[in-house]
């Protein structure tokens, strides 16, 4: 087996995203429709590339054979179009809307339009103020260095665009890239393992989440609950049940909001920004609950010391000694019940 020609040269004409419908945080998928056009420069002048479409019983384009039934390794453009796969397309979710080869002057243009649900890895550490990269990856199943290899020309970074009228998530997301909001960044990479690599094209959509929904429905109520916890300090210290009724109610409410916040993201092994905020707010409510339940016990334990202080005149003392907190503590510690003698002025002989 040997290759009778060099790799076929392919250029990326366009890689547009026609619709971007939904980004699912929990399933880590997004729903989109894209249009990709690849060009065989001078392909219309090649008798093998421009050969008519011939399919077998399974609907696949036939690989060309010579008179002796041996492969010629000179397939048509239709065969190359059949080798294009989207490797992050969710199985069973795709709809091929358009798949054809057209002639454009001396060139052949391969056009593929697919609507489907695509998988991606969402980085949610900054949720709900995160920015996500949504890739659409196309792999041409013609092994590098193989008999039917293709050589994809590096495209301009912003050769793709997203159609604004098809971007229906503008209330939840903003389009944002380094080269312009509508641009779809396209780059090439090799898919597979060393020794068995395939040329691939990736079109990446950059979206930035608008955080207002989560701030208003999760963060703002938790802030309010934390502030309401201070109301328990207006309840008398000996009314422990009333204090606990306030703080425990707020603590249980915060637990419900923590559950609601966790349902917005997939099960991940790290905390998001909203998780951190809700956890700190719940910890504050827990500490307030502990304070409300123990303040009466602490006040009873401090009552004897407060009584001694009141008997000695509080902060008003003779010659500044009784007003000195160190002196009062010494008297309480030694059990002294009489006031210390007034200090004598130092005189020199």
C-alpha cells in the first residue's frame, strides 16, 4: 500500500454559528447550529475529486477501486465530506441540515450544516461571574501521513462569526472575545494519540454570564438573612427560646438556599463563588445561633463579678485606683471587701 499523491490541500472558508440556543450548566452542554465550508483549491480541475457521488447500500460514499478491485486512494470530494465528524456532538442529538459539494470556479466547496447538542467542560469556579468557552470540534478521519491524508491550511483566527439574530440567550449571556464580540475563534489541532493523529478544526464561542439573576435570587436573600440575625440581640438575654426561634429559622432558610444554589451547577469537586458566599453566610448564622443560645449562661456566670463591681462604685474610684480596672480585678481575685488605702505621696528627705 502506498500513497499515489501528496496530502490534499484544504482551506477553511467559513465556520459560522447560526444559532446558539442554550447553555446547560448541570449537563455541561450547549445547543447550537453551525455552518462550515471547506475548500479544495483547484479541486474542480481534478478528475478524481470532482467525481460523482456513488453510495453503497448503507448510504456511505464508495471508496474508488481500479479495474482489479484494488483501492486507488484517489477518493472524491464527497468521500472526504463523509469523513468529517463532530467529536463533541452528543449522540442522538444531531440533525444534519445540509451536506453537499458545490463548484465555485475552479474550486470545490464542501458544505456542512448541523444542528445539535454539544458537550463541553465548564469552568465554574467564578460562577455566576464566569466566562465560558464553547467549542465545536470537527475531525477529518484521514490519518496524518496516511494514503488519503489532508493538509488543512491555518485559517485566520476570526474567520467565523456568530449570527446575532440567532443568539437567543442575550438576557443571560454576553458574547465576548479578544477580536470582537461576534467573532468565532477558529484554530487547528491534531486529534488522537501519538502515531495515530487526525487533522481537526475547532471553532470556539466565548460567552460571559450575566450574574444579576443569581445575585438577586441567591446572594441578596442570604445577605438579608445575615442582617436579620442581628435582631435577636434586641430580645432579652434570658429569653433563650425566643432568640433561638429567630436564629434557627434563619439558619434553616439559609440551608434551603444552599440547596437551591447547588442545583444550579453540576456535581463538582470544588466550590464556586456563590457556594463560598452562601457557606460564609450560613456560618455567620450558625455562630449567631450559638451566641443566642449561650448568652444567658454567660451572663449568669458573670453576675457575681458584675455585682462586686457595682458594689465598689463602678468606674468611679478614689485617687484613680478604684477607677482602674486592674485594681478592681485584683480585689475580686483576692476576695477583698474593703477599699484599698489611699496612696501616699512620695517625699524625699
